[in-house]
């Protein structure tokens, strides 16, 4: 194939100044065979047999807008093509067209690197009006010059490159019902480590949709951090350009702080369990439909066990195929239609199967048909025995979820199969207060509302009182 070079002089209107005048540098495009459109730092190529002018015009406008956000708000970097004075190449191809000019390359949807060492983007013609996809792929363009070895597109950091691109795409298209379309897999596969991706996929795992999309689904955790927990959006990209050798998960753990990062992790798990209450109901329904359409329904670990008006009948440990890895969680479901007391206990093993010290936290999600959902942390987070004793349920507390989160201070796994972090749980039905009556030094240690936020007695409304002996009491207080 002949290669033609055309030098074009442009005036850039972008807020980010490019000193050199941009020129065409392509290893795939041919001006005799392709139509092109240039705008900003981009040149788009497509087969002359097709007319994509209108779609490309809109796509370029969105890509220019995304570039401004990436460079000026998120402090990312232009790709090397642009820094060297060349346009960034975007190729529109026609999958399934055997006579298409770009057909011999077998392209899909994504970014690659050409023989000149410059990145380029390939988009199927059917994706031209998919603005969420365009945002995702445009974000990758400005990740390309990242300086942090710890954020490499490989191993236990690969997940973050895709998750952060999906986070950006969702943020720019929050009215899209498919903004977090893979997210149902997060509550169906909660036991896999947060860093599961293509590049560290264990040979023992089933090769199915829900495990392969995990890295994309994890955008929802980043969204929870920035838009629910209130973590600055700067953290999403600051690590990429920091020269750090820390993995993304370790970087966030250290920047946010261990205690807060762990609390955000288990809170995220709890609010996903509560029907994904921090995204729109339509988005959650769309995600569920995606699961029902593409998932292997035989590989579903949403609940380790479901108890119907009963406890666990002693201590229980999940099997190795279901138990938690690092930075993952398990969920137990209790169905209830009685006025009853329950005690929830968590007993972690000291170490994981490869010797890493464990760290666990337990949390209850209680759905009440009258008052909505409330959240409660088990006592003694991180300790060898955690509990919520004599927790009073009413007949309106119809669903209770015990979440067990494994959050050890480890951020990568060099083993061919992921390290397991075993534990036991026990759910006991009935009031056990009589067993503790010898302890007369029982006092109130915390009072919170149904969302788990600390309150004073004078604030009024439904409140949960936690006592020093591990028991709780739900009360209604008149505002004073």
C-alpha cells in the first residue's frame, strides 16, 4: 500500500496550547482511498465508499470536549503524536465488509500503537453514535502518556485503566441508562478481588461474561468514591501521572486513608446490595437485564446462604470456590416476618491462605417495609470476633443482609490463583440477653439514624442505640 503524506497547517482553538502546527502521520490511512475530517488535534479516516460526514462531525465535537476536560480539569496529558506535532489518528472501519479498505487489519473497538510508536483509535461504524463508548475511548487517549509504573495496563493494575475510563464515560453520560451496564456482576461475583481483569484471569475461573467484564464494572466503585463518599475526583487520574510504583488500589488506600477507604468499600457493597440505591432505578433495571441476557446463570454467587426465619445453626464457613479473596465480600440473606432478636457474629481467620494478615469488617443491611433501609456495622471492625448482639427485628424488617468484607493490607496477588481469606459466621435466633445479665456495667456507646449516621437523642426520629455489651435497640425519639 502506498503511503501519502499531506502537511496541513491548523490554528488550534483548544485551551491547551500546542506550539507545533499539526501534520498527518499515518501508517494505515490513504488519502486516495479514504475521506478525512480534521478538528482540534484529531484526524478521522474512513473508506470513501461510505458517507460518515454527519456522524464524524458530532463525534469530533464530543472528543474535543472530552479532551478539554481531561487536560484542563483532570490534568492528564496529550498523546505523543500530538506532542510531536502530529494529528491523533481515528479510523472508522466497517466490520463484516470484506471489501472495506480497513478490513485486512481485523480491527475492533479500541486503542492500539502503530509502527511509528504512536497510539491510534479504531471505531466500528456502528459505534459512531455511542457517546458513552466515545468518552471511554477518548479517555484512553489521554491515559497513554501516564508516568506511573504502578498503573501499567497489565497484571493487577490493568483493571483500573478500564474502570477509570468507564467512570469517565459514565460521568459524561449520566442520563444514559447503560452508563454502568456491567454493574450487576459486582453483586453476583462479590467474592473475586477488585483487581480481577483479563491479564490476571485465573485458569480455574469459568470463561464467562460476568467474570470478564469485572474490570469495566468496577467503574461503579470509583463513582461511589467520588459522587457518594465525596472523595475528590482528582484521585482518579493523579496517580497515573505521579510516577508512583504503587498499584492503583494501594495508591487510593494511602491517599484516602486506610480507615476511610475500608469503610467506603463496605458501604459501597452495602448500597449495591440495597438495590444499587445510588444510581437510578432505570439504570439498575438495565444492569439486571444485561445480566439476565449475557451471564452464565449457573455461576452466580450473590448469596452464600439464605435463611428463612432462622439462624445458621452454628458456625458456618463457605467453601473455597465462594469464600472471599482480598478486597471482596460475601453476602448472607435472612428472610423475616416475625418480631424477633438475632445475634450476628463474624470470626475471621488470622491470615489468608498465603500468610497475609487478614482484615475483615461486617455490616447489616435491613430492609423495612415501612421505614425503608437502614445500615449497621458490626462491632470491633478488624478484630478476631465481631458481633451485633440481640439485634431486634420487627415483622416489617422483611429482609436482612449480612455483608462480610475482606479488606487486608495487600494490593496485588502474584499467585496463579488468588489468595483466599477464610472466616466463619454465626447467626443466632433468639434473645441472649439473659446470658449477659451478670454484667451490670452496660452503657450506651453510640446512637445513629437509620442510615448509620451519628445523631443525638434530641434530634428525634427512628434511632439505633448501641450498647457496650454489643446489643442494640431501635427506638423512636421525639425531637426536642
